[in-house]
C-alpha cells in the first residue's frame, strides 16, 4: 500500500518533496510561513546553486501516492511519487456510456447476491 501525502515539486528538476520531512537528505529544505513571503511554503531545492525556490500555498498542495522508498527518504522522482487525482491522471480513460451502464449493472447484481 503506498502512502498518500501532500507534496511540492521543484519546477527545475521535478523532484517531489513530502511536506513535513524538511530538511531533506539532499540539503533541500522547505520553509513554512517564511517572512517576507505571502506563500505558505517556500521550497529550496538543492539541484542548482543558488537553490531553486518555488512558492506554494496550502490550496496548491496536491496529494500523491508515495512508495515506501521515497517515503523513507522524504522525497522522490515522479516515478516514485505519483499523483493520485483520478480525473487528472494521464492514464484516465473515460468509459463510454454503454460500458459505464454495464459496470453499474454488474455492480448492482453483485450487491443483490
Ligand atoms: Zn530541483
């Protein structure tokens, strides 16, 4: 079972960082309620010198499924930390209506049994 956590993503290297695990082992860190900033979180990613800054507000945080390795580390690649949103997943393929009706009916008959 993957963990589901809020993450921020570095706009340069696309590394995803779990909220609450700062400072990270790669020297990146997340500052909460930084002074002189209206953003809730400031991510300082160590992929470049000077560090790459990105600003995040609470409502911009997205939920991700995090594998155990990345969870232990506190950050990971987009392969290890995957967006959970059902409808905005690139893998999401809408069912056609007939298929949808069939799946609803199949589900109903399951419950009747
Ligand atoms: Zn980065």
